[in-house]
């Protein structure tokens, strides 16, 4: 088995362009949802959080598992809390920047920003799970994401919605999207659903992108605050269900 590469060694990919965003409008490169996920969420904005959670576990769960395994190998005696601290610091810092990196104005820019934030937060949650010895690639992590990010109140409803989203994903792969909904309406619905997932509760925060200068200051504060709150909830959950590990003398 080859040694896993550290998370920070992964290549940085540019934020994908949702439909309606012109080429070159995404600006600075950042780690972001893959283009195929943007397409899926655009076609089915009602279930955008569920599609994002499913894709995050598929793509980011293995990365989190590799990171935790390597960190424990390189830091003998490290505790789960120590590893969780490392993960939270890393992704809170990334979330703080994610509200001002797309370079796109107006509603498309706001949608990109909240999508990048939701993706970064999902990545953090999976790394926190791995830090506490909870399998980040298990299907239950998708339901955890939706409950921790307050898209659903309980795991049972989250699992039901994930099942619906997975079925719609398969149907879309077979038959394609209808493409009948006007793009502006799609972007609005998608932005609202992703903002809900990312913890951006006030609509004015998401739409601050249309006010020059306001998005950078307000977006940075909102992203950091929402991500710290999510980190606290994640640690409480996985500390209870993780594998106990004590610091070695």
C-alpha cells in the first residue's frame, strides 16, 4: 500500500462555473465542489444539500481517512481532541476566505460562495469524524452532515431525503434534466438551499455579494462564525461516538 499524501498536499482546483457565470468570472482558484456536482445541484436544486452531502462522503471521506491515518503515524500519542483541533483550525481558516474568492458578482457569485463554504464545512466535519475514529466514508456520514448543518432535524428524515436524492441522481443520469426552469429561478433556489446548509441564516448575508465591498467583510465574518458553530456541534457528536484514545506517556 502506498503512503497517503497529506491533505494540504492535494492540488488546488478552481471553483467551477455554475450556469450563467461567464468564463473567467470565478477568479482565484480554491478547493470547491466538482463541476459534476454543480450540474447535479443545478438540475435538482431542491435536493442540493443532499447531493452535496452524498458527493462529499464519496470524494472527501477517503481523504479524511488518509489524513487521520498519516497524522497518527507521524504524531505518536496524539489524542483525538488534538487531531480535531488541527482539522478545525485548517478548515475555519479556509472558510474565512471562501466568501471572497470567486470574483463573480451578483447572485451567481453568491451561489458559488455558499457552495464553496458548504463544501469546505463538509470536509471539516468528515475530518473531525476521522479524528475521533469514526469512519468518514460510511454512508451514515451523509446523514450526519445534513443534521449537523441543520438541513434536517433528525437522522431519519435526513436518510429519507438522501434516498430520494440518490434516486433522482440515478434518474438524471439515465434520462437527463428537463432544462425547463429559467436559470435565474434555479440559481435563486440553489443559493437559498446551499446558504441554509452552510449556516448563512440571514438572506442579506448571501446577497451582500451585490453590494461592492460588503461581501468581503460580511462574508468573511459569517463564514467563520457559521463554521466554528458547526465545528463545535461536530466535535460533540463524534467525541461521544468515536474510538477512545489516550495520550501515551
